[in-house]
C-alpha cells in the first residue's frame, strides 16, 4: 500500500514540475514549434515533382506540419493574452520579452513563399482567412498595448508588429486571389494582359527563354484555372501564343505553363513578383531587420537574471531572420522572376543573370514529376492478399485503397519516367490525328476542346482500315472500355514478341490508364469505377482459384486465352445484375479483342493510337478541380495533355 502511495506522490510531484515548466516556458516551446513548422514548410515545393513512396511520405509530413502550423499560433496567442504588467513602475523583463513574441507569431501566419496553401480547399477559405486575420491582429494589438506604455522594449514592438501584419496580410492576399473573387475555380472577367514590346525581340542565344515567356503569357492570358475566363484574341497576336505544331517544344511549353499553374494555386509567386508584392516583402523584411538589430543593442540593458529569456528571444529572431533571408535569396530562382527579367533583357546586368537562370530553368527545373504510375491488373490479381490481416479497415473503406496503393508502390516497382522519346512519340501521334482530320476536311484545331474526343476511338477508327469493326469494344462504360483494352493489350504483350516502336509505349499508357480507375476513379468522371474494377478482379481471380500453378503474368495471360467461361450460378447472376455487369463478360470481350488484334501487322500502332485517344478523352472530361489537386501530388500526364489540348489553338484563333 505504501508503494502505491509513493507512486501517487511521485506522479503528483512530477506533474506539478511539468506544470511549472509549462507556465514558465510554455510560450517559448510553442514558438519553437511554430518556427520548426515554418522551416519544414520551406521545402513544400518539392511535392510538385515527387511521386511514389517518397511522394506519399513527403505529403504526409507536409500535411501534418501545415495543420500544426495553422493551429499552434492561435493557441500561443491565447496564452499570451494572460500577460499582465503587475507593477507599472517596475515591469518584469520576462513579460516584456514574452510580449515581443506576439508579433513574431503573427509573422508565422504568413506561411512560407513555397507553400501558402496545402490544397485547393485552403484557397476556397480566403474570406474566412480575412476574418481570422482581423481577429488575430486585434488579439496581438491587445497584448502589445498592455505592455507598450511601461516596457523598455516598446520601440521593438512597432516594427515587429508591422512586419508580422504585412507578412500575414500577404499570405491571406495570396489565398484570396488564387481563385479569383468568386467561389470555386471561377474568376471574374477582367482586362486581358498585353505582352510588352520588349518581349517580342528576345535574344535568340538564350536557350529556352522564348518558350518560357510564351508559356507565361499563355497562362496569364488564357487562365486555365478559371472556368469562365473568356480571352479576347484581338489584344495579342496569335503567333506569340500559339503552339500549333505538335513538337517537343509544344510539350515543353505546356509543362512550363503547368508550373505557373501550380505556383498560382499553391504559392505566393503571383503576388511576390509584382511591384506591390516586392514592396510588401521589403517592408516585412526591413521591419524584422530593424527589430533584430535594435534588440541586439537593447538586450545589453536587461538584467542578468533573465539572460536565458534574452538569449532565447534573440535566437528566435535570428532564426526567423535567416528563414526570411533564405526565401529572399530564392526569389531569382523562379520562372516568374526570369519572365520579369526578360522584360528588362536589354540591361547588361539583367542579361548576365538571365543567361544563367534561363538555361537552368530550361534544362534542370522540373514542373511536374515527369513520371507515370503503372498498374498492371494481371500482376495485381497475382499478388498475395496480405490485407486480410487488417480486415478491420474494411469498415472504414480503406482496406482496398491500401491494398492497391501498396501494390502500386511496392519495392522494386513504382512510377516510370516519361522520357523525351515518350513525349516525342505522343506528340507525333497527335500530329497523325491532325493529318487524319485534314484528309477528311476536318481541322483538329477547329473542333471544340470539350467535343474533340467525345466519341471514343473516333480518330483511331478513321485512321486504320477495318478498325470500325472494333466499335463493340467501346460501346460500354468508359471504365469497362479501359479494362477490356488493358487486358487485351496485356495479352498481346505477353503472347507476341516484336520490335515495334509502339509496343513499349502501348504497355506504358495501358498501365497508366488502368491506374486511373484503380487509384483515382473520380478523375474519369465515372460512378461505377470501383464496381467495374472489383468485378474484373474477381473474374481474373476465378481462374487463379481453378489453376493454382499460375505464378507469372505470362502464365495467367495464356490461361485467360485457354479457359472457357463457366456457367454463372443464379446467385452470381443476381449479384451481377445489381452491379450492372450482367451483360459484360470481361474475359470473353478481352479474348475477342485480342483475336482481332493479333493477326494485324500494325496491331501495336492501332493499340497505341487507341490509348492516346483514350488518354486525351480522359484528360478533357476530367473536372478542373481534380487536375488542380493532382498538381500537389506530382502532377499527372492527363493534366499535361488537358492543358496542351485545351489551349492548343481554340482559345487563340478568332
């Protein structure tokens, strides 16, 4: 009994010690946490080109950090509201030092330049952030007013408060302006931007500069993130924006434009690289610099018994100053900065920096991951179902998602690099679509972006002889069409060898298109994606149950071709009726399609053409918000193609 009393006493003493420590240093701990979160968010820009396991880990860390960074500051300010100057004739130095932390916390709410918003939802809360800013500024003002009259450090409060308020306002301004003044990704119409005359005669020796400038003004004038934006072509000559030729340069311009789109939605770039934005940044940095320098001088007059508080405050100011300095040093290393420099390219000093930065931008900087995820349905069905050990997650709807994601990012397998050759091949296929349209008196550019690929495989059927016989394979739902062609492509890949240039590309895009309904079915704008995927898996696994010796994808492909379809039971028929798959025999359809393709010498050309067209159809029918959200996950190939196709010429030509 005495032992338990001793334990209880020890716990009480330890708890009291912890509470005393919290009362004495709690605010300082929260400030350290806030600054640490800001330091982590400095690297938020890396998520734009990270996918796979590292991408998932990075996004998880940034998500947790962003949430804590948002919540820890208001809680810290709540603790600071309890500060009181008990004796006006002899104010406590610790109280004065703690009060200085209030505007410093205000500075933290501005978020780093590279990550102002974690997701699109943060931008939609712009008006709420405006209201929060007024409340927080009022709280900080109240804390400072109580200490301002009696504090010997009152001189430091004002520049620090100005710096914090300006930085906080800059962050809120960025969030509010990202999507325009209306709710959602719908911006109000405003005057189109004209291209300065200085950009019409750029120095040709600077590699890639003309493409970057074209990408910037395409983004700035066409505004892909605003649905109801109507561009008036009379303001700018079409050749300055048009990318009519299906070349690698057209793909590169689109990638650059994708980078501008990411910056506009998730960073402060559109605000910083303006005259007002640079002025705001100067005011904020100057206020912090004055505070740091003045504190270094005034700290000498503080009593020695508060040296720990003094050193802590000085260290916090130094770290905050270094973070701001780091962000300022990064300002030139941006596509936005290069475009602004290009407007002054006739200045010798600007031209010197422009040569180095433009070359680095063109050859080294990545605007998206440049990778495509691969999901092989046959390989997926062959893997062991280890998720049966975590079956409780099925109640939360997470078991299947975890299983698919684990397969997608398992050891040795991951996203495949989308190489320059792949890009060239894709652009050449687009050129062939245009040639087909020209031969049939139908210009590819003149078909509306929303209707250009509304009919599945229309352009493929026009190109190849007898391809009209395959219309039955695209009559079902979009997701069913993907599954059937994916399995047929896999059968062709496993059962026939060849050196066709389109064989590898067909497998690459086939696996990528299968990845979309498996991981991101919402991007295909279908409501039966999960049902169709689950049914296709059950059909393939039924073969594995009958033939347990199957271990490889090649064996499974041959078994699909040799296995007869068993008669379905009445209960199974009822289940298929309920899910809308009663009339869809995925194995028979796939074998029938394979039988038609395998005897053609140009089968890989047909398959590749089909997958490119399906890819473009998915890109054009995906909602804008889904494209925008995928940018923070490394970007998707269909987003690049959406931007390329939507802006190719239909918004530019009168």
